[in-house]
C-alpha cells in the first residue's frame, strides 16, 4: 500500500525521476515556459517553487542549494539577480499550468507550464470584494390628507382672535384710569364751591325774618 507516500513515480526509478525534474526545472527557469504532459507539469511546480524560494533568501547557502538542483550556473545567477523584482511581492504560486488538450498518437493530456509574469497578481494587488447592493424595499404611497389644511386655518383664526383680544384688553384698562383721573378734579371743584347744608338753611330763615309781612298789612288796611 502507498500510505504516507506523497508524489508520483511516473513509471521511473528515483534516480531517473530526479534527473528528469532537474533538467525540466533548468529549462523552465531558462526559457520561462515548457510544454510537457499534465502529470509532469503538476509535479514540476513544487521543484520550481522550491528553487525560487531559495533565490528569494539570497544567501550563500541558498545559492549552493540551488546550484545542486539547477544544471546551469548562469541560470542560477540570473534567477538570484532578478527574483526580487520579479517575485518580491508574491508568497508562493510562481508558476501557472495551462491545459492544451491531448497529444496525437497516445492521447496523453498535455499542458503548458510557465512562470508568472512580473507584477501579475501578488499579495499587494488583491481584488476588492464585490459589494452587492441590498434589494430596494417597495415603497408604499400614502394618500395626502385633505383635512389638515382647514384645521390649520381654524387654529390660526382663534390665535388671531386671542391676540386681538389680548391687545384690546390692556387698551381698555389703560383708558379706564384716564377717565377716573379726569373726573376727580371736577368732583373736588363742585365740593369746594357748594356751601354746607346748615348754612343755607340759616340764610333762608334770616331772609324770611327780614322781609315784612305784606299780606298781613293789606288785611289790616282793609
């Protein structure tokens, strides 16, 4: 059983398989893309990602590890020089596999594996999530009320009446004291001009005493 055994054998021995993948990863890093079977392309992705990760480290030990895999020194030196500009903003996923259909003859599924172009995708250029607009709620049209307008007029009319009554009440109150002040001096003058009742009765009695009795004299003469 193949429990806990990752990877594919591809009908080859271990040494043959390692040599094949070393040649394929060298060609991929040199030319940028290669055409192979679908199974080999999927297995080659892990080898290419491992070599590019070593190049991003950039130290001497990583360079020596990359030289133990890649067959050409010029390819390794160019990869270490260009990796920061080409894959600096990416954390994995440095290759792309494109299916090409079946090969004539044995009908093997073919694929094209290539390196991702610089500045394509990356962690800093993620697509913003699409915001779906909420469905609009149906609006219910309410008929406009026709009665509030007269009610407003009626309420306005008592307000004006109360204002006029409030204005007229102080005016009448102010007019009343004025009339009282005008009548009081005339009342004092009448009181001062008229004599007391006792003096008038005494004067009438004195006049009656002074006047001679004409009627009694005429009767005596007769």
